C-alpha cells in the first residue's frame, strides 16, 4: 500500500496565485525525485457537514483566507523518506523559495505522514 504526506494550509485569498506558483514548483521537484502523485486542492465547498468540525474551523481561517488540502503519494514510507531527502537537498540549493517568501504562514500549516489502509 502507498504512503501519503498530507497538509492543511491556510492561505490568504490575495496570495492564492503566489501559492499556486510555489505549488507548481513543488510538484516539479517532488515528481522529479520520484513521488507518484502530487495534489494541491483549494477549498471550494467548505460548508460544515452536520456533526463535523469543518476545515474552516479546524484550520482557524481568518477573514480573507481559504484553505488548501494537499497531499503527496509515495510507494511506501521508505520511498517517501528517500524522495523527501532528495527534495530537501535540492531545496537547500534553490534560493527561489525562502521561508520569508512563502505565501502562507508555515506555523499554521498542519502536516503528517499517513499509512494507507484502504485504497481504491
């Protein structure tokens, strides 16, 4: 079964174009180093389903923000570790994206690695 890195990222609506540009760069780098799939999904229907918290509340969105649900798919955890090591090495050399240039606040980003249990 695959392994997935998942992210929930609040982004100012005024920074969406800048975020997408960064995400396109990220896709090229992750795919170049072997990721199987790369997704950046912007919130579209964020109405709260009865009995759930909802992404708006979970991400503590402020006025003028939206949320991205993003994930990268790998063969397995070892493959993910290998790909991410190569990506981080490349990112250290690339000065086109520094933390102060990020179109979102990394401190508000949620991240985790997930073992796939059901896949279709």
